[in-house]
């Protein structure tokens, strides 16, 4: 009986619905004589994961009625050349927002590149100005994955105010911003605990959580004995694990041991098809906000 009560949080369907809403708004903007939103992406090298992400971002732009530009470089591009392109995109009035797909090759200082992006066009939400504004609750571009998770929780009517939320992982891209958003009064309004690989009481903390957001990057890390009955479980993990039965030779595996945890959770996101599509959809939301100059004039 319990299994029947479990709700699968469908990120794919939610993202598709939001992209339709965005496309409708863009049609209206263009019909009223406004400018079509324009997103650019810089891709360095041929990392398989990055290739897939960027391809999906270009497809999402098409679905939302945006213009998109993809700028490609080989692995041996110099830091100077990359920074020069960033400066060019900063100055291009037609481009509303742009991203530099991470990770970058070792010889390039990622932080230096992020700092060089005009924060008013930083639709990934990685620039320290956006990160800082988010931390104190000012309007800004919120990092796409945490924004996607927050959107899923809202769309599925998950009560977060006053609830105990455990965030597993402390990365700058997911863990830290997620904790900030769940803490903020007008957003998550939760009691937040951040756990990581060195947390001594990690299992105990998880067992008390109403909401678990797993972004620790270890396949099947969260097991049934770590989850209380009726908890909401959000799985951010996307590790490629070998799978000879697949054409690609691998499958995407989450941080949560889905089969056993879903028997206890009231709601859970699958991998793939949960948080992933929402990340790209949030990037589209940020790009639309950039085009409308919602946060920064």
C-alpha cells in the first residue's frame, strides 16, 4: 500500500511545461516588438558530459523561442583567448546571457573566467556578485540546479517552511547555494543541515530529515536505512556507471539507491528525468529574466 502513495517527481514533464510557458511569453514579447532572448554558450574541448549538456541547452533554446549561439574551442585554447571571447560577449548588446561550460581544461583558471563574465549576463549564477546577492536575499541569477530543485518542490506542493532539510554535499554549484535557498525566509524557510563526506553523524542527520537533497556525487550513497518514512528525497547525482546492456556502454546513476529508498519516501526524483531537465529549464528562466532586465538594468 505504501508504495502506491509514493509520488514520483517528474522533472522532465515539469521542465517541458515550463518551457512551453516561456515560449508563450517570448511569442508575446516578440509580437509586441520586443527583442528575442539570446543565449550564448562557450564549449571547450570534447568532454562527453559537457557535449550532451550543451546540445540539450541548444535544443531548449529552440523550444523556448530563443536565439542561441554556440562557440567552440579545442582543449588547447589559451586562457587569454578565452578571456578575450568573454569580453567580446560582455560587450555584445544582442547577447542577453551566456555560459562557459565547466569543467575547463587544467591550464585555464576557472575562477578567473567566471570573474570575467559580466554578472548581468551570468545566467549560470556563478559570479561572486550573484552568489553574494543570493546569500542575502537580493534579486539575482540563481545557480540553475538549485533553482530547478526549488521549482520542483514548489510545483509539487512540498511544504518546506519549518521542515528539517538535509543537504548532502557542499559544492559551490549545488550544495552551498541549495542550503542558502532552503534557509531563506521567503523561499525554503527550512531548518537546514549541510552534511558532507567528513560528517561524523551523517546517517543520523538524514534519518531526522523531512527533505533530503543528495548532491554528494557518489552512486547509491543514500540507502533506505538513512531515510525516514515519508521523507521527500531529491537526487542530484548523475554519475556515469558502466552498463554493457546499454548502447552507450554506461547509464546515469543517482546518489540515491532508488529501488529501496522509494519504498520509504513520500516523493522522490528519478535519475535520469528528475533534477537534470530542471537545470536546463532554470537556465532558460534566467536567460528570459536577463532579456527582460528583471534583476539588473
